[in-house]
């Protein structure tokens, strides 16, 4: 019985909305746009963060770098022996990596020289990884393969200029096509030996050392010991990196949303205005409804449904558009603002990541203000005196 | 302060709701001042019409409060990665002394605004607005609670310092720790379970009595029991119900059951508990209104019906809480 | 059935544009009466009708409908009385444009929670009785004046009211249609319904079926004529 009542009023509201579709189309479009922008920001920052988490999950617990004058510098490999003696350390490994600026493509690549360490979590769609001592072969990210003037594919050759000015050529034997392109798209992997030649690295040095600790809870203690034994080193904890990433993502999206509140306020004023400006026809309709037996609360309920239908329509369309924008179109509208560090992003594909929480957050910043702005105008409409319809 | 989408939405939402209720309270004060049911002046008519606006405003505020409790827990969950030592929502809430108080005040705000709506609902059934003064005095209380909530929440987010190590549920709800919560979790499980289910039995018996007779002694007792049962259930969730959900003998977190990993079981669990306890408590709260002639039949009917809602809520709660104990292989003893 | 006791209605009380629309009116209408409120323009007919029909509250005095004092009821109870007891027919019909005849007829009972299918059946029965069966799915704006009025009558009957109130129902109708309207009213009277019509159309108040004429002037009752 009570349920039927609400259904009847909802039915009538839908009918009335359809009768006046053009009146509401404007507000729905603007609302959709607002939701589209906000949810795009949220989707993008959350999936970037999710990607980072995904990658960092398998990364080493501690990375030890050597510092001089506050700057990161090459680390002697023989430190490994001492670090391995610290209780709790299960293994250590040197890493060889750096950046390479490609003046032709005006892009920065990340170059990794692999020894025994293999990026386990990266699947190669095509080809294979270079072996530790294999000469003149490389595996590259999809981003590099596409950005180079001549499209590179397996079997073609990549030229890189070494530190002494000589050109080295690398046979491409693999191309990354991973779930998380953000890390692999600008990556070049060559063998450890080639890396040393390319960068003219002295023997016995590495870029940094990674330290595996088997017991989670011992990580801070191990890091502290490393720092004590080698005061010129900097141990970086995985949790700290995650924290920094999260802070940056949260902060950036938060900042953009804050900047966006201006637009939100403008929208609310529009919604208020729209809700206040009842047409004479609509006013009369409400008067008739009240005169023939509708109660103030019934009209209020009708207005509530109206607000809900408008906001849900906009919400869902905004959400779908944002989803397509972020996960199918590569966030083309504002990727540069959020990604920042990466130069290569033509084929940036993110793994869809969306949950309850994001929806609840979006509801709180869009639907709540909208509904709030329509309460008073709705009430004003609902208290129309039924007596007025008796007089024209 | 951390600029995080969840934080922003909570602050914006709470701010809007606070404004709405402030406006409603101001209207309420104006109405109580000039109210004269016998008058047929235009002013009285406009007052009566404003009561609709006030109840609409409070209804919207309540809906947001419900959303806001979950949003708050989720935000705490989401920002735990920003805080050293925090591994879940508990850790984030412990980041400063405002976290848990904010959550408690949110729960209180939920109950008080729901109570307001329930009383308003009863008042609307009588022809002479018998509760109008009480109603708008209670509205001031709602406003006060919302102001406290807003300030606490703001303080909590402003004072979050990512570099201060917080203690997480592992520590807070561990049996080795000090303090009230730890002693609860350390309590022997079998007696706690017996206590919990006995209390439930008493509640149901009392609820049936209220449903049948609506005697004063029963209704007051039921109210008190409902309050005790609410607290006891939260403790029970921390102390043993959660263990069966997580299938771990040491994981006591009351928030993780809201996660996908546990099939969102926490939502119906808490919804049933909140509904059951709410109607239970309301039964005694409305008892004094029975004295008002025009309210007597309305109150009697409400008590009969609400007793039923309370019993159903509590039974559903107990069923969900007991399901993993019965259905899953995990056993504590 | 309906009684007013010293009913007075002011508009804009206390303001310079204060109007006393109804001044100390006491009348009694019995069950089954066909009553006409008669008087020149501005004499307070519409206002009295709206007071009787629980659309507005008197400034002083009592309005008693079916032994219930409705003059001080909160709005939600006034609506309830209105919905259960009265059927209204307005001068301008006041149908909602853009929806069909039967939807218009069903409208008053939407908030009562009757199943739409049941409601529709009832609406169609009433429409058939009024000879509107073939028009039930017509959009109302395409109807003729007489058909519009019959739709309005059907809408007034959907809640099976005891009392039917009509304000200047024949003002927009020609003689033929007015006669038709009156014969519908007479049939309803014979079914036992009470009818109150505000009008200054002699065609209406000179009819035989009218058994109570309340003549009004400047918000006051000038004369009450009972016929049998
Ligand atoms: N809302 C209002 N505010 C102020 N004055 C009003 C209002 N409604 C009606 N009046 C006044 O009350 C008096 C009675 O009006 P009412 O509409 O009842 O007359 P009536 O007999 O129905 O006239 P008519 O035959 O023209 O319909 C008129 O003087 C009118 O101007
Ligand atoms: Mg008139």
C-alpha cells in the first residue's frame, strides 16, 4: 500500500519529466559535464595509484643508494658482503639503470641493464628478455616502439649513442605489452655488460643495491642498520615509496577537485535558479494537483523524485563518459596534468579500477549539493495554495 | 591537512548538511516563538507550511549522515597508506585523538536525527501538533551534534600528520595491549558468546512483551536493553564475531567486514544492528508522550509496530553474525 | 452534512488591502441537497465553496463536514477530508495537458496507493458512464469543451465522493451542454450525492432539482430559499 503510493508518484513524475524534457535537458547536460570532469579526475588518479601499487608490490623491500653532497651516485658492489651480514637480510643484488635522452624523439627513456635480476611481473607479449651477458640486444616498451620516427618492431635495430660518442646498435628482441604500461612503456632493457659500455661505468660499481628482507616487520630495523654502518648511504623503503606516490596522487586530484569547486558552485547556482524558476504552467499544475487531493508532502515527494531522476541520469551518463575517457581514450583531456613525469604516453592504457568508495565520494560532492540546492525551491512550489486554482 | 578527494567530499558534504540544519533550526525557533494552534492567522498558516520544509531538510540531512559514516570509514581506509604504521581504517583513525571521536559523534548524529524524524512522524499523525515544542528543541540538539561533528572531523583531517607513527588494529585490537579495547579482545570467547546470546534472548522476550502489552515498565526496560545491546554488539563484533568472518583467531577489526573480500557482509550486519537498536531505544523514548491525550493511541500503535521492527532487526543481525560460526569450518575452540 | 457557523474569511488581514470576503455566514446543507450559491461577482461564492471544500481555513467561525469540525485542521488532515469527501469541478476545468483522459481522471488518487491497474479500471467505468469511453486514451487538449467538462466530472467522481462542489460549471458552456451537465448532476443527486454549485446562471438555479438557494451579497447571506 505505502509502496504503491510512492510508485504512483514516481510514475507521475517520470511522465511529467518526459512532457517537459526540454526544460531539464540543459541542467542534465551541465550536470553530466560536471560529473564527467570530477569522475575523470578521480578515476585517473585512482587507477594511476592502483598501477603504482601493483608494480611496487613485487619491488624490493629496500633499495640502498650511495649519496655524495646530497646527490645520488654510483655505489660500490662490495658493500653487498657487509649488508648481507645484517640479521634479517635474505639476499642482495646490484642494479644498473639510468635515463637516456633521445634528441631525435625528444623523449626521455629509462634504461635498465639486467644482471640476474629479471622483472618477473612484466609479461613480454612479443619476444624475450636479453640475457645478462648477451651483446647488442634489447627489449623495449611499446611507447618507444611507437614514438620513434620509424616504427620499431621485433627484428629491427635501435641505435643509442654511448658516453664516448660512439653509436651502439641493438637488435630488438622483445616488446613489452603489459597491464601496467605506465612503467614499461618508456623502458629499454639491455644486458648488464652493454649497460656498462653504453654509460662508461667503472668496474665494481652499480647504480644501487637492492636488499630483500624476508620478515616485513624487520624492514625498518635493517634500514636503520644499513644507515648506521654506511652513513653515506640512503636506504629507501618500499612502503615509503608507496606513501609518496599516494600522497602525490591524492594531493594532485584533491587539488584539481578543489580548483573545480568554483565550477561546482556555479553549477549549484544554476540548479537553484532552474528549480526556483517554475513556469506558470508548472505552477498551475501543482495547484491543480493540490486542489484535487494531493498533499504538500506528496508534491515534495514528486520534487524529490524529480531531483533524483535528474541527478541519477546525469550521474550515470557522466560516469560512463568518464570511464570511456579514462580507460578507452587514455585520459586524453588531462593526462599531462596528472601524469607529469612521463614523456611518453601516446598509448597510455590504464587498467580499469573503480569501486564503491569512488562512487560514494562522487555522490557526496555532486548529488548532495545539487539536491540541497533544490530543497527550498521544491518546498516553495509544494506549498502552493490549492485555493488559487479556484480563481483562474 | 591532506588534500584527498574523500576528505574534500566529507568536508563539503558535512558543511552543506550543517547549513541546512542550521537553517531548519532557525526556522524551528521562529515557529516555536509564534506558534498558536488556535489562531487562523496567515502567520500561523505559514508556520505550519514551514514544518514541511524543516522535516524535508532533516530527512536529507539524515540520508547524508548515513552516507557519511561509510564515507568516513572508507576514507580512513583509503588514506592508511599515507600514514606510517597504519594498515587499515583503524590505524588512520588512530592517527590523532580526533579520529575515533569523530566516528562516535557520527553514529550519535545518525541516531539523533533518525529519532527526530521518528518523533516528527508521530507528531504528524496527531491533529493538534502536540510535540511541536519538543520537536524543535530536539532539533537544536541535532544541530549541536552536527556542529561538534563538523569541528571534530575538520580537526581530524587538519591534524593528520603523515609522519607520526600510529597504531593499527594489529596493536589496538591485540590481546597483549593495554587499555579497554585490548582487554575486550582478550576476554575469553566462550563466556562472551554465552553472554551475548543470553542478552539477545532477553531482548527478544522483552520485545515480544512490548509488542503484546506496551506496559510502561516493559517499554522503558526495552529501551535500556536496546542501548546496552547496541554497545554489547559492537564489543561482540570486535571480540569474536569478526574472528569468524575473517577466519583468523587474532583479527579483530570491526571495519574490514565492510570490504569486498568479506562480501560486504558488514553492511547488512550493521544496518540490521542499527535499525534494531534504534527502534528498540525509541520505544522507551516515546513512552512519556503517551500522557498526551491525542498521542495515546498513536504511541501505543507505534510501540507495537516498532517492537516488531526491533525484534526483526536484532534477529537479522544475530543471524548474519552467527552465519560464519555455523557455516564456515573455522572454529575457535 | 455541511454546516457553517458564523464563518468569516478575511484576506490580507491587518494590511491596507484587507478584504472581508465572507462575513458571518451560517448555512446548513443536508445530505442529498442540490444547493446553489448565487450572487453577483465578488459576493464570495468561490470563497465559501473553498471553505466548505477544505481548500482554505476560515478566519473565524466553524465549518463542520459530516459532523467533523474541519476549520482548525492541519493541512494534511484537510487534504484527507478533501480527498475522501469531495469532488471538485472547476470553472476552467483545470485538466492537465499532455496526458490522456484516463490519466487525468486517475490523478486524484495517485497518492493513496491504490494499484494503478485497479485505478484505471475504475476511471474507465466512470468514463463509460459519462459517455466518454471512446475518448479514454485521448490527450485532453484535443477534446471539445463539453468533453473536457465530462472528463473533469469523471475526475471529481473517481474517489466516489459524498459531496460534489462545482464553481461556475456552465460559464464556458452553451445552453445545450449546460443542460447536459445539469442532467448529469441530477443523476448524481438521485444516487444520493450532495451537490453544491456556485453560479449566477439562471439556467442552473431555476432548475426544479435545485432545492436550496443561498443568495449572497458582499460576503453575507442575503437570502436562503428552500424548495421541496
Ligand atoms: N486571494 C485573495 N486575496 C485578496 N482578495 C481576495 C482573494 N480571493 C478573493 N478575494 C476577494 O474576495 C471577494 C470574494 O471573492 P470570490 O472569488 O469569492 O467572489 P465570487 O462570488 O466567486 O465572484 P465571481 O462571481 O466573480 O467568481 C472579492 O472581493 C475578491 O476580490
Ligand atoms: Mg467565483
